C-alpha cells in the first residue's frame, strides 16, 4: 500500500512519561494543542498558564520568575484593563491587585508542575521580538498598544543561548529529576514574510542545538513531522498556517509512541474515550441512550481506577 507522506522522524524517549509524572507545556501553539490532548488522556498537565508565548526570552522570564518565587510584575495599565509585558493578551485583570494575585497564582502552579518527577516541554515560535522602548524589555505581547512604543528586532542564537544556558543549569539544580524538552513550532509567522520566518526558525534550531551540546536536554521533532513528513495543505486550517485537528492527532500519536510505554499508551486511550464519552453525554438528549452511556462510563471509570491503583502498587 502506497504511503502518502514521508516517514516520521525516528524518536524514542528514555525515560518514559508515566501517570505519576507532571507535565508542563509552555510556549507556542504546540503547547496548547498537545497540552490539551495530554490532559484529555489522563496526565497531570499544565499548559501555557501565561497564555501563548512565542519568543524564547519571555518564555524564559515566565519560568525564571516562577522558580525564583519572584513577585515582580511589569504592568501595562490601560484605561480598559491591567496586564503585564510577560503575559499574553488574554491575561487581563480589573486592578493591579487582582492581576498580582493572578500572576502569583500562575507562578505557584508552575513551581508545583515542575516539582518531583516532571517534564518541561518548551516550544519556541519565533526569534523575532518586539522591544518596549521605555522599559527596554522584549515583550511577550504588545497588547494592541501603538506601534511607536516598540522596536522590532531579531535575536541571535548566541544572544539567546547566553540567557538560556545559565537558567537551564539553575533549573536542573533546583530539580535534578526534571526532564527538559525543546521543540520548535511548525506554525509559520507569515506576517514577517516567509523568508524572514525561515531565518527566524533557523536561529531557533541553532539555539536548541547549542543548548543540547551544553546541557542534558532533548529535542522533540514536531516541526519536522508537520513540515517535512506530512507537508501537505490538507493538514492545515483554512489560514494555511496552523495545523488542523488531523495533523495535531498525528503529532499526538507520534508523541505517545515516543514518550509512553505500551501499557501507558493503552490506558491513556481508555481515559481519552472516557473523556470523550463524558463530553458526548452533555449533548445526548435521548434518556435511554443517556442511561446506557452513564453505565458504560461508570464501568470504564472503575476499570481505569483499578488499573491505575495496580500501577501505583508496582511503582
């Protein structure tokens, strides 16, 4: 039978992710897509608590501020909302006090997610940044403020490495059990132009290679799966930039086979079916079918709880 795409990159992680593991996905769109599927399949997951972040420096600051238990926040205070330069536009509050509590809560969640047997998946989206002129900071989001407040610039691999390398050492000292994985978002930033987008992605690949040569970290090939193996517009949404659900499911399948044992894969699929059944229950108006589905859910739930309890005893 003919194959309609190139073979996926061969990748097999050691160690493996288990249900006792804690997973944090942070960065570009891969973090949102795979993070949601991870949660749906029963894993302890935290995904982009500060919203979608694209550039390595704001991602670094978000993690750094969390690990160091910093209470510093660089506010953006507009007539309509309060936010900060290190968060995405969706994180808004009515007052500075409310926003402080929100950010500190998110930072606490990151510390908890990265404690113990944990995995940190960092997805870089672009090396093109916007510097806030008055503060001198590279911002996570311009928050729809006027363009003359910022300077657009490109970060070099060497410049980004100098900031990330020391922090990775700090992270590993803080939690020696932490597994750190980098990936590059396959989403093209067409607003910058295709040539500039490719240059931007290239700098990210070089940065990750430099970090891998210096630290015990790894790389997951989400970019290569979509852009090289699948590489067909039927795997993209109508904007021709973002992967559609079929593509995301293909990446998740590869991710599962790479990071989970066969037993964990099997159990995670049972949990996913249970999750889907619960969602379907809300839409099903037939009382007889509802009752049948309810009984099936209870049966599956007991079976899954039994399997998880058995796994815990073994470990």
